[in-house]
C-alpha cells in the first residue's frame, strides 16, 4: 500500500449488517472493505461502490483507518469525500452523507 490515513467515517447499522453479510459470503480468508467512486459495468454515471480485497494481496491503494473499521481506497482523494460522513445502504446502493 502507498500509505494510510485516519478518517472519521461511520457506518450506519444497516451498512454494518450489509457489509458483514457480504464479507461472510466473499470467500476471502481475510477480507478488507474497499470503497470507490466508480461506474459498475455499463452504468452511465459514477457512484459509491463497495467491495472487498484479500487483505494480504493488496498491493496498491491507501489504507483508511476509521474509528470502527479499516478499508482500502484506490483514489486517494476519496478520503476527503468520506471524512466526517456516514456510509449507509439504501435501495439505490451505497450512500455517503
């Protein structure tokens, strides 16, 4: 990894449950959450996307250290967009507010 940064990002209860469930079914031995601003497949616009990496295999990106969890970002500027925010899961997907 390129470095790390402390970020005051919180997860809603709904996000904690959703992420825990996805992580449990990821098939990874030591998953770490990834947060990106990206398009998925052929979507027309970018939005918040979460996923997982095998922690030991992460070779690029930055480690984010939130009060209750760690995560990886590929785009360093994402830290500024997440700092002081709440990550939630809604019907349309990931919400950061």
